[in-house]
């Protein structure tokens, strides 16, 4: 499972969208290196998603953290699913990614987002 999107949204909401982008890009890149993933398609493509989420959060007023997080999850998941489908041409992998991303992030934002935001001092 991936926590990068969750923390991208939290840091962007708590501090600034650019901070969220830095957190998302840095944590995703570090995770790729730690997994031994050096295939640039699989390292760079997710970074584009975190950058997009940060930009959208800069424009979109974050009124409710849970709804904002879920909306950003939908934006990220659909964008990445389209890109992954074009790269891998695998409907099964794309649907699996989309469903697990949506469900896991729903669970995270619904259960933990406000507590983590308080820890961040926002």
C-alpha cells in the first residue's frame, strides 16, 4: 500500500501545496530506491501524480479534509490508472490499482486524517 498520497495531501493542507509536492515526490522516490525500483517509467510516473495533486490543492479550497483527501485520491487514482494502462496495457493491473488505491485511501482519510493533521499542528 502507498502512504505517499495521504501525506502529500496532509502536508499540502497543513502547510502549503508546495510542501505537499515535496513530501510526495521525496517519499515516492525514496520508496522506489528502497524497493530497488530503478525502472524510470515506474519511478517518474507516480511523481507526476503527486505534483498534480499539489497543484490542484493550490487551487482547490480545502474545506473538509476527508472530502478533500478523497477527491485528491480520485484525481490521483484516475490519472495514474490512465497512464498505467497506456504503459502496461493491462486492464487487470489497472483495475486492481484503481480499486486498492481508492479503498485504502478512503480508509486512511476517513480514520486517520484529522488525527495526523493535529499532530502536524494544523
